[in-house]
């Protein structure tokens, strides 16, 4: 099969592969998959799927990532491979970091004044560059026993600029609120921003970076923004004018937490 050849809808239908699942396979393989690769993945799914749909099973596979030099320090070498956890493993990580039944968990501060400003169906965006850094985080220290890498990152000006733009959008009613991503990473900030209002969230991860870095990395320069659907076009237009990157994460739910269609449980188990 030619590398640039897209598998026809007829072939995918005959193999029982939906177009979204095929696109997910492209992400895993890093290019257009061959028929043999599709057949191999289907065989793996049938033997390991445990009743999950093909798409859900694919989303639970490790992301396509490369080893990063910043995990190694000349002062204390950390050249061992740091395996990326799957979505199901991240459930246990999240509960160990934030679950109220765990010892030494990260406390989530409830923000009562914002309870009425987060509604089911609201859009969740991350503003700023997606980060692959996770060593200098509670997750990196506690679970991977990594020493923070000697990497200097000056995010003060970036944070001030993003905050200024988002504050103006909050003042004019375009967004309900914005919060810097901090301790506990994206997952912890979502709990603080949305979970503390008694709501849950349903998000998709970014396949270009490690899943643990995406969920638990604490690199600065990023904000969460919560807004309702009618304001999304204006919000995106203003971010484009401000030359800011953003990533649509998902939606606010009634009270459950989902990542890549995997159920992390009710939000109250983390608060």
C-alpha cells in the first residue's frame, strides 16, 4: 500500500473500523497505517479489549512519544526509560494524588463564589502552549522519584500577557472565569476550577505529548478558560488576534470525570 493512500470507506467498513477509530490509529502509528497494521491492531483489540469499543481501546493505548533529554540531569542521571502510563493507570495516579481517602494527597480548594458560574455543557479550553514537561511536579516526585531537571523557564511575561487578555474577556462576559494551571497540573486545576463547583468534566488528551505530562505536568504559562457555547467563536477570534495558542479540551459534565472516554469516577471522590 502506498504511504499516501487513504484506506477506502468500503475497506474500513468491511474490517469493522469506524472513521474516528481509523484516525486514532493514524495518531498511534504516526502515519497512514497499512492493511497489515490495521489487522494487527484489530487482533490485539479482540484479545485485550475487555468489552470496550475499538475507539475507546485505542485511546487507552500509549501516546506516540519520544524520549526527552530534560529527564536526564548531569548532576543525577535519570537515563532510565520513564514509561508512559495508560489512561486506566492515570485513574489510580489521580486518585492517589487527589482522592480524599488517600494520605498526603493534594488538597483541592473549594471556590464557593464560582459555584453558580459553571454549568453542564460549558466549553473548557486550555490557553497557552501545550507542555511536555512533568519532571518538576508532584507526580514526577512522588510516582517516578525524579529529581527536578535544571531547566530554567521564565514564564512571568507570558503569564501576565495571557492573564491580561483572559481578564478582559472575563470582564466583558465572554468567559465565565480563567485559572492558571498550577499544582497538580491540568487535572488538579480542573478539579479546583470545575470540581469545586460540584461539576465534573469530560476531556480529550493531546496525542502529541505524553499523557502524564498532559494531565499532571505543572509547567506554567497555561490557563484554563470556561465559557458557554454561544461565545466560542468570539473567544477564538480574540485569541487569534492576540496571537495566543489554545486547545479545546472538552465540556463540563453533571458530576463525573472522564478522560479519553475513560470514566475516572464522580468528582466528589477527589474533593
